[in-house]
C-alpha cells in the first residue's frame, strides 16, 4: 500500500517533469508551444464569457423570482411517489442549470441536515452523478458556433434523470 501512496504523491509532479522532457527530446520548442496553448485558452475564455454571463444572470433571475421553488413544488407529487426526499427537489431543478448553484444547494442541505444524514449524502451523490446540461449546451455549443444543438437536450436531461435515480438507489442501498 505504501507504493500506491508514493505513486499517487508523485504522479502529477512526474507528469509535469516528463511531458516537457519528452517534448524537448522530440525537438518541440516546449515553452513556445506552452505559450501558444495558453494564448488559445485565453481566446476560448474570451469567446465563452458572454455565454457564461448570460447563463449566470438567467439563473439568478430564476432563483430570485421564486420560479425555482415553484418548479420544485410542481414536480413534488412525482418525486414523492418515486421516493425522493422533498429537501432535494431544489437541487434536482437547479443541477441541470448551474454547477455553482447546485453546489450551493448541496452545501445548504449539508449545513441544514448534516453530512452524515441521508439527505446530505443523497445531495452529494446527486451532485456527482449528474451534469449541468443547460450550461454545457449553452457554453460549449455556443463557443464553437452551434446554434441549434438539435437532439442534445433530451438525452442530456434523460441522463440527469437517470443520474438522480441512480443516486437515490445507491444511497438507499448503502445507507438505509
């Protein structure tokens, strides 16, 4: 087990040393390639900034207007029937929209119910089992110029629903 700890401790520093060394041995101007990559990354950041601002403003309006709570109340009968605790409904609504918003929701769940509570664990597992579907569609597709993502939304949302259901199943299996 000591070798595993040593390997995990040295994995990142080893890669940081070996990749430039490999490039140098292959004759690649390593620093120039690094600067070009950083420049390209900065250009991508500038390209996606308007999309990020738009989604964050829309999310803020969605939360502050009370629409988040209204949607959570509207889906409550279905989620109650499926066995989801009502405390996680806001997380289920906000997770496809925003990673930081859903992280704040999970933080609130853990603060209110405790990290070892079923609701706290379920919120944490849901956070890790799903993705920010609308954010991905808006930012990533917008940054490459895709205006109509066609069939990407439905599979993304179905994936989120499957992730929520799998999180509930796993939490019930492990902790109830």
